[in-house]
C-alpha cells in the first residue's frame, strides 16, 4: 500500500494510524513528544486513505505508549487506530477511546477562569461527543470548547 | 444523618429533591430568622466569610443566619483580601482559613474559584458568587421567595434586564427548568441570554417583550444592569435604564403578580412600585436568612 512506501516499517514501538490529516504534529504535542524526546519519530502527512480521503500517520520507535495516554489523541483524532509493533509484527491493534476527563492538555479560553490565574491548578475538562464533534467543558468555570485543537497546551 | 452535600458550589450540583429539601428546611427556620424563636444548634461553630469582592448584603445575610443559630463569624473583607491577593494564592488562604473555621463562605472575582477552593478546603465551602459564574444561595432564596409568595408548580415567570451577564439569572433559569416553569426572557438585544447557554437547557423558554407577557406572568424577576460586567462605558450607557418598571406598567398585571429583584437596584424598578402589593424584593432579601440557615446547618452539622 501507498503508506508503506512513504514510511518504513519499525521494529518495535507504536504506530498511530488514521489521524485526521494535518493533526500529526498536534498528536505528538499531546503525547509530549518533541525535540527533547529520545525516541525516533517518523511522521507522514496527507497520506491517501480509502476511509478518510487523506490521513496522517505517526510512528514512535522503541516506545509502547499507554492506552491512557493514547486515548487523549481522540480529542483531535477520534478515528485514530493504534498498532503496537514488536519484531516488525502487529502485536495489538485498537481504536482510541475518547476519555471522560482530560487534565493538563487543554487550556480554558475563558480569561476569567480560575485555571488561568496564578493558582496551583491543573486545567481539567469533561469531554463528550455531541453530534460527532468533540466537546470539552471546563470543570471549573463551565466554559465549553468545540474547537479543541485550538486550545491544546 | 449524613449531609446531602458537603460543599455548595453550583446549583447544578443539586437535584430537584435536594432543592425541595432545602426549601422545606428553610421554612422551619423562618421563625428563628425573624427572631421569634431561639435556636442554638450552631453554638460553638465558627463561619469564615472570605470576600475577595465587596458584597455587604450577602455577607451580612450569612452572618445573620449563622448568629441567629448560635454560631459565630469571622470576616475577611474585600479590602483585606486585596492585600492578600498580591502575595498569597487562594489555595493557601483557603488551607489556612479552613484550619480556623467550621465552614467557609467565599466570594471571588474569578469563575470556578469556588470549586477550586473546595478542593483545597478541609471544611465545607459555600460559594457566594464567583465572578460571572455561580451564586447558588441566591438561586435558592429566589426559589424560596417564589414558593412562599407565588407558586413553584405551573409557574409563569418573566426574567427582565441583563440576561447576558447576570449569574443570578443563569442559575435561576437552570433551577426553574427542574420545576417545568414557563420562562419568558425580556432583555435588550445586547444583553440577551448567551446562545450556548440556551442550547444546554431543556425547558419552556421564549423571548418576549414585557408588554406581551405582563398580563400573563406570576413573577416578574428584574435584574440590575451591572456596570462592572461591561467592556466599556459607552456600551453600558446605551442599555442602562432601558428597562424601568413603574407602577403604571403594572396596571394590566395579574392581581397576584410578584416582582422580585436580587438587589441592589439602580433604576430598574421605580420607587412607585415599592408601595404596591406586587413588590416582594425586600421580603426576598429577608428570605436569604432562613435559606442560608438551612444551608449552613446542612453542611456544618
């Protein structure tokens, strides 16, 4: 398939497939993977996909990312699928599940919200799907976010 | 018996059953609130009033409720708070004060402050207003006033004035939908109820003009146009005074119509209304005391 021509296989690690196109960098940000990380990361953007038209793919070599961490991806890529790879083989395959609550991932857009003050506080949002759109509601001030990708820390 | 709730942060945390329970309890405390009957049920208990924003009325009402039940009160005024704000976090202030008192009443300018404070408090915390957020004791006393002076079942109510910024109105609407009230929204266009708020509600709610509904409603709930919630002076002046209730406007009203206002009023209700049988806003202020007694005894005992 096309994508295998684009990115090479990895020996061991996590493959995140079916990411909404253009969101791969945000996925890495949610997972806390950046220049300071030790893992080798390969990424493909705008890969042709039968299901999605276009999609992004991220491969993180040498790291098995926990399901809890991966589920946060559902905030911006609700259709993402995860492949855990060992010896070039898929050992486990699953879809991300939208978590009920996310902490420390989204910033509240309400500038009068206590989470945007100097208090020792971690922003917390209740997350739900409304008509296929991810909606996050600030646990503290109640502000609702519908474009969550704009408010990722 | 276990308390129904430990903290009171938002009216949304209460079920209809909880609300009915508090209102019934308030009724039992009414003779004590009037000074006709003595009670010492909170003797030896200490309430801390922490007001980071000025509000004499709410603070005094809590103080009256606590003292009428034999308890005592320590206060931190907005002026004292401003010196704290510079150095200490709210989290630390709450941790310290919850060592002094048996319950805390908090008013704070930031939304969500009360929920955060409750997470840092060792004692029950009651939200007395957090910015444009929640003010649940006001909502409960409003409901109590409606119950006592009008009816909660089959109610038709018009909410008049600032429906955009008024936290009182937002909380009240949420609670009234639990009682299947028919709600009319009467406001200038720039102060309409926020769309996203309306979407969340399941209720019989419609936008109307005062003229259309004055003959029909049981309650006219008037709010102050709050200057401090406006981004600029000009915007404020444009709408201020655009809703002024006079005795003449009430000629077509139902005989048992009641008029409520969270007070302080500016000029939303003309003084000519005060002497009519419809005026209930001062009685409403009194009802704050038995309702707060019910809440205090619920969380402290």
